[in-house]
C-alpha cells in the first residue's frame, strides 16, 4: 500500500513542476497568481502525503496552517494587483484618510 502513496507523491511532484512552469510562463499576472495558488494547494497535499508516509499525523496540522496562509496570501496578492494597495485607503485632497 505504501507504493501507491509513493506513486501519488511522485505524481504530485510532477504536477508541481508543471504548475511552476505555468507560473513562470503565464501570459497575465492573474494566471501567475492562480498558478502559485495551485502550487500551494499541491504543497498542502504533498505535506499530508509525506506525513502519512512518515507516520506523523501532526503534519496534517502543518498542512492546514499552510493552506490558510496560501489562501490569505492569494487574496492579498489579488487585492494588491487589482487596487495597488492592501489597505484600500486612499488620500483625498483634504489630507484625511478614509
């Protein structure tokens, strides 16, 4: 049964390589952000599989934390790409910040 999980790990690594190539070549910045998000998702799967193969169930906690950081980072990158600012606060002529 371990051979099946080792094959799945190898398949995920190959998919990560293809996703990395897409993140470098992607025609638009949105394609690149999507590829990096997909790479992060595959990393979560890889952490979970390695944790299973190593007999360390606490790796699932690390995978969940990494998934949360990946999601927040993707949202922040998309917001920065769209608005050019993470806070969404712009100065007006009066000098006040809204």
